[in-house]
């Protein structure tokens, strides 16, 4: 079976949450990736997540929704590409983080080591493109 993409994951999240801000979607995608790495010891999707000023962002997803504040649907995404265990990971993350706003999720990621370590040496006002590694996510969230 073909590996799901970040767009497939994002569409599955939107099917569960309904319309949300693109900011919130980015953070939920990040937490889905992080926790799936912990629980299943493999990535949910292959696209990288970078430590941007406003928290973790997947540039591939950003290119899709750029210019929009809210999003309800990802055209041409295929959430059916997700395996049952992948859907389960996403649902648990939505249960845990889904009530938080995009701002609360940003603040949370800014307090956690994967984003902090990946931004090390980058001025807070400077754009950064450093990739938050799977190892860093797995190690940090696996220790919680």
C-alpha cells in the first residue's frame, strides 16, 4: 500500500474536526507525526516538518493552504491511504489536542524541546527552515 502523504493526513484531520484554522491544522499534523513515531516507531508521512517562527510547519501542506486563514477540505487528498493504526493515532491526537486553539498549540510547541532545539541559534524573528528530526520527536514525546 502506498504511504500516506501529509495532505492525506490533513484531510483525515479535517474530516474529524470540520473547518479549522490553517495554523491549528499545521500543529495537529505535527502532533500526529510525533505521536505516531512514538507509538508505531515509523513516520505517518514522509514530508519534512520545519521549525518556523510560529511553530512546526510542514512546507508541503503550507504550499497547499498558503493565503487561507481557515480550511475545510484538501482537494485530491486520499485519507483512504491511511492504515487503521494510522487513523487510530490521528484520532487519539485529535481527542487530546483538538480542543486547543491554534495559538494554544503554537504556545505548547514553543515550550517543547523538538521545536526549541531545532530553532537553536536562530533569532526569534528570523525565518528558519531547519527540519525537526523524527529522532528528536520520538525521543522527546516518548519520554513524556
